[in-house]
C-alpha cells in the first residue's frame, strides 16, 4: 500500500497567497482587503515565486514599519500580472532603494521584464505596484 503522503498536492497559488497574507498579518489588528482577479492558476515559477515574494514583502512592511491600520491587496492576471498593495500608514522614505526588501522587488520586476513603483498613496500611506508580463 502506498503512503498517502506521496499523493498530497501542493496548495494552489491562490491558497498560498491567502496564507502568506494571513501569516504576515498574524496577531496584528490590521484590517485587510484582498482581491484576486483573473486566472491566477496560470502563474508558474519563477513568476509565481516573484508574486509570493512581492506579497510577503509588501504586507510585511505594512505590518512592521508603516504603523498602518488597513492594507489592501489587489492582484490581477490578464496579459500581465499586476500587484497593488496600499496601506494607510506613514509611508516609505523617499530613497527606498536603501531598503533591501524593496530593492529585491525592483530587481525581480526588472528581471521579469516588468515594473516596480512605490509612491505615496492617494489618501496617504503607501502604494506599492509591481507588474510583469506573462511568459
């Protein structure tokens, strides 16, 4: 009889993304909004790994550094994958290139042929935008 553990499937990317956000928020009182639009299941490595890294870093920053009370995550898959994470926190320094996590996201976007931008949110806080074309 074969061991059933060999037949376990890895959680879907959609479930992993929700799990990352839940893990990053932990016991904080941060209110979240999560919207995933489009066929997330078409994302495969290395692009899916980039998406996971972007969410991990962006949500971690909102929880640990921004003093935010709300964070919104919007991931859209169409001709490209676009991630927008906004919070109502204190914002990021003007020279965010010194922050290694954000610099890593910029490098990932460049290597994937995409773009990365961090700006002040429309109503304060921070808006992080990351995108890359689908292969």
